């Protein structure tokens, strides 16, 4: 075993403002580990400034949804040209770590 069943993958975030996105990101990590043979990976979102923790598990429905998202991402990558950028930067984009990828 790469990771024992008692190990928990933790994702530390500054705030819970993007809670839904944080959960999806952690579920992707759990899916990735499961695909590589880690049995029953579990996750935990940590928000130290809010003194809050949340356990995140990967359900079969989550796996199916992630497989669709991954397939769609692969289709975009396989296109000969990159997708057109959004017309304007939204308020969410201003603090996003990936902003330079979207607007490059």
C-alpha cells in the first residue's frame, strides 16, 4: 500500500469562500489516488483561520461526475486551437491562482 487506510489527505485553504470548488478539488485528488491503487482514500478540508475541518469522501456518483469532467477536459486539450477567453475578468478571477492560464 502506498498509503494506509487510516491516512487522510488534507487540503488546507485560507477561507471557505470557495467551499464547493475546494470540495471538488479534494475529490479529484481522492479519485486520482484511488485510480492508482490506494484503497479507500479519505480527505479532509481544513480552514485554519476559521478553526474548521470537514471530512470529504468519494462516492460512486462523485467518481462518475469526475470522469465526465476529465473527459471534457481531454476534449478541450485535443482541440487544435485553445478555447476563446471570456469577454471579461470576473470578480472570482482576480484572486484565482490559475488566472494567468486563462488570460495568457
